[in-house]
């Protein structure tokens, strides 16, 4: 039993550390409000994985703030029309 848990944890760690995003799947949904409230109003971040919790958080934030998130592959942008500078 303990060895199975150890293998599962090791696989999860390898998955997270091999991702190309700058934030892991747990941090992604926590940073969204800060992206939307950034001083210049335009932000983007790459994440390891966009989870359903992350999508739900985007939906909630869009109900309170004037703007929309854009998701492309593993990148989240606010507002949706943000272009690369």
C-alpha cells in the first residue's frame, strides 16, 4: 500500500515538473483574479494544466469584472483580446 502511494506521488511530481507552463495546475486557478486585476489590465500566463476548477474560477471572475479570459492550449489571457507585445 505505501509503495503504491509513493509511486503515485512520484508520477504526479514527474508530470508537474515536465510541464511547460510556468504555473502548476493548483496555482493556475488561484492566480486568475490577480491577472484580471493587474494594473495595466492586460495579463497572460502559461499553466501546466487548465483544470475544471480553473475554468469555473474564470467563469465566476467574468461575472464580476468587465472582461473575458481567453484560453489557448496552456495559456490564459486577460482580457481575451490581449495580443502579444
